[in-house]
C-alpha cells in the first residue's frame, strides 16, 4: 500500500488505484433469445475456458485489498462484464458501487461491455461513473480530482464473432486532444483511461484499430499517464510525447485465478506528488498469491525514463 503518511508537506499528493477486466464471474444464465449472434460464441467460450480463469473469490480479495488501501480515486478500464446481458449491467453497477461512489470511481467501457449493439444501449446503467464534471459533455469525459485531470476514452464497440478490436473514432480523438491541451495549461496531471492498449503484442483481432491516430494525439498534446487493460498482463510502454515519453500501463484481469498459464489478478496503486514541471509518480502493484491472499508484487518509478 502507499501510506498517506508519506505525503510531502507543501506538495500535491494523490493516490489513484487502477484495475481492469473484472469479467464478473457470476455470469447470469442467458435465455435462448439472449444467445443470438455473437453471444453464442461468447457463451461457449465462457463455458469451455473463461469460467475457469475468472474467479469470484479472487475478485473479492482484490477489491477488499483495494478498499483497504483507501485510494483517493479508482480507475476501472473496462470489461466489467462478459456478454453484455441486461442482468450483467445490473450486477456490473453493483460491482462498481462496491469500488466506491460514482464521484470516486471512473470507468471506461471495454469490448466485452459493448459486446453487441444491444449492450451499447444498456451502457447508460453505468452513466454516473462515466460523467464529465460538466453535465451533457460527450465522451471522452473529463473529471478533475485533486491534481488529476482524468480523461475517459471509450474504445469499446460491437464487433463480429471472434473479434475483440477497439475503435475510438475521430470525434473522440479531437476532443481528447483539446482536453489534453487545456488541462496542461491548467497545470493538471493528465491521466487518460482507455480499455485497449495503444501499443500491444496481441494479434490483429484484438488491437485498437485507430491506435496510430491515438498515438499521434499523445505525441502532439502529451499526457502524464495512460492507463489501460484488455491484454490481461502487466505492461509498461513509453509512448512518444512532446516533452519526452508518456508511460502507458496495463494490468492483468482483476479476477484471474492463480495457478494457470495466464497472469494472476493484480491492480496498481499510483501516488502522484509534486506539481507542473516537477511531477513524481510511483506505482505499487499488488496481486493475488497462491494462498489466495493479496500482497505487493512490485514497485516502479513511473515517470523515470
């Protein structure tokens, strides 16, 4: 954990928690009509493989540890659910409420949250966790929390079976650029939330299709930190920025059981100190152990190149 007692006098300090890809293991039983289209293959995949990876007890342990850390804010970068079923959105909202109030938790949707077109129409169930400070402002949302400007970008779009690609789109990217420029002028520590990683070793069926444009926006406007999920692994890639590099960090699935070939569940805590031109950001990663407990598994100075 990052003790609040370590805050330095006279400097801004803020603790941000980041988790992703909960894939809520309590999948409701779908009806026959629910399994039209892509949901059929998704449900078969869940029954044959994914239900053995995502574990309710593991997710509960991660959430309990995160809550005990008492961060100032929580970022959830998508794939809260699995098939975009109506009941999943109800359970997803209950899960988000466990993480904290809508003012204390920021969410962006992943490809599993917008699994099919119907799911996109159900997404407003989580609206309060994705609202800008200014009502009526479209995605990407902008939330000021302490020294942070949290900018939430949606890359989740309905796709064909066997595809998990993402797309941000020109309108969002244009607004993202404006938010980044404006918030730099205001001296904020800019954190961009997105589900799909802008740089990934995953195959073409899982990538962010307009990543090149996203990277161009970051290269031109800059950011202090980009947080994502989707690949279910620990990752740190340094993106090109206007004044150096921008760290982009991913975390494993928050419900992945230990003992398999996949990366076990983990989340990150970031402590941001300092101010414009002198920011520091130190991350602690905490993950599930073989005995089911959660403990520290690594530390890093995020802004050190």
